[in-house]
């Protein structure tokens, strides 16, 4: 039986690195272009801010990958190449909007003020998530593929029932953005989330980062049509945007979020981008994709195109770029030093986060564990007093 799939994907759907129709406002060469339905409403200072956000996100991402390779993190899921999709959408969020991420939205976390070290704690295995989802409006990372879309839809349904949409005021209206990858669109959870979001007109934007690969499976093995077109089957609009164009992503996400806040319901955004690195640090992408595909996408690097625009069309000079590079190096050094200084967690604390009121049997188990733990300390102290060695 052949592994080759027949081409039933419909017009405009890519096979490999072919060009596709999408919303684009900044070309890979750094030139601004117009679109009939979307426009970027920011100025050159905002674009420079996008560049800084993306560069700092990539530097943290690179440092985290190095830390994993050196044994300081158990795993890391890189967002290399997806910075425009994350920064563009993150900077489109309103003051009351909430985010439900996967495990790769490091750039979105940055835009909401989440300390990068708090992300590293999760991958170092010393915390299940140490930022406040209420304070940051950035919920905890979800490892189970697609599950966060159900969480996001439920939260959005709650916003609608609490009357927090449709006022026409940024101080009263709220929306939700739920992130997912192209592989997650094959999960039942995502289809269920689409059904509920549409049926209950939930104020949610589903933001799919189509980075072409669900681990080792290409997108054409998962869908016969472009992903954004799936929204029509559930009764809400979908749009495909150049996921390597921060300006277009910002414009499309802003419009979709405003639609959600106004009470008009959900939107599916397919940010067409590319995963430049491995799925995670446990993956080897050279086993399943060709080098020329990667080189094709390097020419569309999201950071390089913004830099090209700033260099050609603004008065941004070498000193400014050098200052951002220096800031990135300082940030990476700070993240590294604080990561290495993270203390090991007290495992007894696990008993405190199961129930709001710890039941008797868990209190007993905690006491048993603490006695067991303390026995090693006591044995070590006795050995130190007598000068003998203890085999743990």
C-alpha cells in the first residue's frame, strides 16, 4: 500500500513550500502592502516594538534550548520561526482579554508580562505553573493536545453569560483567544470546542499556528482542505494570515477579537507559519523533512522582514539594533542565572494542591512521607557525627 495520498485538497492548498493565498501586509523583503479587508493601525514605533519583542523572545527561546541540551531542563518546546504569530496576536489583546495557550506560546507570555523563568520552571520540573492566570490573563500551559480549546470555550461562554460582551466599551467587553497547532485540529477536543463556541456564540478567537508539521506528520496528511476553511462547517468565519508577518497577524487578530467582544461570536485564524526548529528538544526533524524546505522558509524569517522594513523605511540606525542585541544578551544571561538558581521543590507540597481542604487520608500520607524524608536527614546527621558513610 502506497504512503502517497491522492491530491484531494482543493485549489490553493500548499504541497511543500508552494505559495498560498493569505492576508499579508509586510512582504518578506520588508515592503508594506495593502489588503482590502485588513490594515495595520500602528505606527513605526509600534513596528519597532514588535521587532524588540520578537528578538527578545527568540533569544530566550535559544537560551532555553541550550539549557536543555546542557541537562538543566527536561524538555523545551521551541517557538523558533513563530515569533510574528505570537507577538502580533499577543499585542492585539485588549485589557480584559484572556489567553489559553498550548505549551509553546512563549512570545504571547512575554507580551502579557509573564516572567520567562516561570516558563522554565515548568520544563525544569520544579513547578506545574508558577504564574497567576488571573493577574496575567495567561492561563497555564496545557500539554494535552487540544484540551485548552475546551477550557477556552467554556471560559468564553462564561463571559457571555456574565454580560461581558456587546457593550462597545474596552472597559466592559472581554474575549478569549485559544491557541492551538495544526496537529490539534485532528483532535476531537477541538471539534467539540468549535461546536460549543458556535452553538453558544462564545466570544472566542481560535488561533491556529499552522507550522506545517504535527511532530513528524505534514499538514497534508491531516486535512484535505485549508484549515481555516473548517470554520465554515461549524458556522463561523475563518481567515488565513501570513503567520510570519507581525503586522498582518496583529490586524487580523485585532479584528477577530473585536468581533468576539461585540457579541458576534467566534473566529478561526490560521496563522500560516513554519516551525524552524524541532517539535521539542526530544525530536530530530532531519529524519522527516528536507533541508531545502527549511531554507525556503528561512527567507521568510519574521524578524528579518521587520528589520528590513525598519532599515529601509525609517530612521532606525545600527546603534538601535545593537542596543536591542545587547538587551537580548543581558536578558538571556539573567534567565540562565535565575534558572540555575531555582531550588528543588518540597515534594510534601504536592499534598496541599489536590483539594482545597486536605482530607484525613492525605494528611496521613503526607505525615508518612515527611517521616520517610526526614529519616534520610537524620541518618546523614548521624553519619556526619560518627564519620561514617551512608549508602542512600
